[in-house]
């Protein structure tokens, strides 16, 4: 179980340098991963979307740029301040709202899709998080999760594990001034379920047709499911 107050405090401390570190530590690949998720969704014109754990708004704004009407939700005010600053430069209709992913401030079935990118690891109750992502989506709508994974190839897996557990925490801690935050990242990814296990968790939360798509050799993964329609 995550301690919500500690997680919120940690993200508040690194909010100002969060985007810089994402670009630097991923060599910019994180942007490509978000584009792959959006490609997986398909045509977004007029689609109603909820982006939970939206952080500084990268995915929210990318969804909007493709034509979606988006609400971004996050429980860290400092991260939302960064998102709103970036969103102010856009002419679209995105809206950033303070709220908890475990109790999204939205009506049942309000959206066509819900998304969460690199945020579901941080919730205190993952099953409830998936249930909330499903609750706010209409029957027949879809849920998409973009999250880190661990590649299992002998060469890539070994090299990535060394970078992820030894190098990334040192660089991230030095630049952000918060070593704890960049020790937290590999720790949570190493304990994260496999894509197949996550698909089973999403099914247990009430979703159907659950599956996944590995990205960059398994360093990241798009998981997805569909909200059942009444029989």
C-alpha cells in the first residue's frame, strides 16, 4: 500500500523539474510512448477522455491535440500548476482538476475513454484505481494504461536493470534535489506485475478484452481493456 501523503509530498518537491528529468532520463522516448498510446486509441475527434494521475499534463495535452475533449485529474497541486501553465498556451478545451484517482470527481459513464500514464503505480489501491478508471467510462468505452515494465531479454534486461537501479537514481536525485523520488521509481517498477498479470487485474476490476502491447523491448507497456456493455 502506498502512503498517499508521502507520495503527494514527493511529487510536490520534484514538480518543477519533472518534465526536464523525464526527457533527459528517457532520452525523449517517453514522448514516443505517449504517441503510441494515442495511436492505439485511434480517432480522437470529439472523444470524451479522462486522464487520471495526469501530472504535468503531457498526455492530457497530447490527447487534446488529437481532437479529444479531456479532463486531467491529479492529486498534487504543484503538478497541476505545471499542467495548467502548459495548457494555458493551448487553445483547446482541456480542463485540469484536483482529485484523487481512487475517487475521481466525475460521474459514472461520463467519458468514452480513460487513460493513465506512469501514474497507476502510485495509487494506494490498484484494484480500486482500475475500478475508477472503468466507472467513469461509458459501456463499450475503453481504458488505457501506459506504464513502465522490465525487459526480460538477457542483454537488454541486464543493461536496463543496471541503468535503472544504479545510474538513473543518482542522476535523477542530483538534478531534482530529491534522491528519494528517484529511488522510489525503480523500486516501484521492480515490484510491478508483469503485463500478463496486470491484464488479469484489469479483468478482475470488471474490464473485458484486456491485453497489452510492449514498447521498446518491454521497457514500457500499454495495457488496455473495455467496459462491458449490458447483456
